[in-house]
């Protein structure tokens, strides 16, 4: 599973994480793409994507072994 797929899966299956992302960061499902999930420069979503994935693992949406 690539990083974009992992982010999309978490946002698709977790209302709480999706709402947190939308309300706190004003970033929505469609805002993520192949380039910005891997980009850690200012204005991109690399760090946010990592945090979404971590939260998805904590909630059991993603399996840490499948992601690593």
C-alpha cells in the first residue's frame, strides 16, 4: 500500500480522523495527491499524512506491518 492509499483509507473509514483533519487543518480528502503526501516542504502534506497514518494505525484501520 502506498502512502496516498493509506491516507485515503484512513480518511474514508474514520469519521473522527476525517473531521479532525477538516476542522483543525482545513484539508479535505480530495486535497491529497501522489505528490503532496510525500512532500515535506512548507504548504505540502507530508507531515499531516504521516500523522493521519499514525492515527489510522492507532484506531486499527491500518495494520502497522502492512504500512511499514
